[in-house]
C-alpha cells in the first residue's frame, strides 16, 4: 500500500473495538470461569446428567490443565460438540453487536492492501464468532485478516509482555512499522509501545473530540478517521513527493 505513514501492517483489537456486549456482559463474576460461554457449556453438561456445580468444577479443572484452551477443546472433552456449539453461536448472535465504524475501517484498510492482524484476549473460535457478527469472518477464517493472534495461538493475553512479543514477531514486520488499533490504554498502547510500536489508535466513542494526538496515541471517537490519518502520515513522511495513498 502506498504512503501509509511507513506503516506496514495493523494489529486490531476486537472487544469494544470491533464488537461489544449488547444486553448481557460476556465477562463477569457470576459466570463459570467468569465467562458467559462457560455457563452455556455447563448448562449443556447439565442436560447430560451433570449437576451444575460439578460441571463448573470440571470445566475449571480442565481449564487449569489446559491453559491455552479454545472453546471446542471443552466440547470435545465432555462430548458436547454439536448441541453446545450451536448454543455458543446463538449466544454470540443474541448478545453481541458490531460497531459500523470499525467494520468500515477494516474493509477500507483491507481494500487498500494493508495487511491486517487481529490481536485479542479471546481464543481463536471466540475471535471468529465475534468477527462473524461484524460480517468480517466465516466459521473457518477471515479474508480480511492475515492472521488471528488469539490467546491460544500466541499463548497468553494482552496483559503479558511476552504475549505481545510473540504476536509482534508473528507479523514479520518491525514494531516501528506496525500500528495498533484498540481501546485499552495499557493492553493496546503502553505494552506494545514498550516493545517499539510507535503508532497507536485508541477509540473511545464517548469522546467529544474526533481526534486528539498525544505523545502515546491518536485518541479518536470513531475509527472512520483511521485510514485518513494513516494517509496523512504517509504523505508527510514521504516528503510530499506527490504520491497518492490507496486508502
């Protein structure tokens, strides 16, 4: 892609960036393993004869023994593949929504030829289900993203520097040529910046100001402006040689 501010690729968060909870939070202390999806799985186990407390304990034990898990791992372990999976899909269909500005941004950046990566605190199947809600993925992958850097792919979460380092390494690009797009000041800004990422976009859709540039990040209230900012950065860094950005 021409003139993207020397940015070779983007890493994009999912939760609160591309999709969000509609009417029920996915993460909360009232759920098994603090995750509504495990409540779905536990209730499917109950239909197979488990007591709910025993199902919850079994899921917690399996998660402890298999740290870098994905949801299908539990379904396979407890013989729940078909019925529980359909309920997990239905939970995402019912309780999530996608931000139109994020969907538009992803499609514009992809159309411009910029390699895109998901970086997320979700396991791979969770990422795909959420991207599916945004029309950005099918059940087996996404044409918009080169790779989905999920918790069970890069073995960790975004609160861990080691996870970030593994994710950055997998892109194949130098950190200084990557842009991170997310919503969390620590997970999506401070940690990647500590590893050499220089360009960060943090979205807060409640902000009154469309764009504010700080030493750490571009603070934006809509992701619609990200392609234009990248274009402007590219024009500035190219020495204004007359090239036009593809964005």
